């Protein structure tokens, strides 16, 4: 389980996105996937690389793409 904004892996990110209205949209080049929130039209691109954690800079990019406040991402780790 991630702690704050550290140690997020592919499954953590996709679980968070699903709980916040996102769904799988399409397979992209290589091992990348696009997830979309139909209401907000936000698209998050995620690189699947097993259970390895994303680098903080990569997670920051996904947070920005999601258009969901960083506080909500942090709070999700506490449930």
C-alpha cells in the first residue's frame, strides 16, 4: 500500500482511478494504457511495469493528468 505519495504501483493507481470514475480506455504504445474519466474527459496514461513503484515525478504527472486534487490522492492511502 502506498504511503502518502510514495510507493504507488500500477494496481494502486488503477484502483484509485476506478474509485474516482475512471475506466480503461485503450492500449497504447508498448505497455502503456490510457484511462479516462468520461465526465471530466481527463485521460491518464499509465505504464504497466508489474509491482514496481512509480517514481514520484511519474506519479505527479499522473496526478496532473487526472485533474484530481493531490490531497485526494493522499487521503485515499489512508482507507
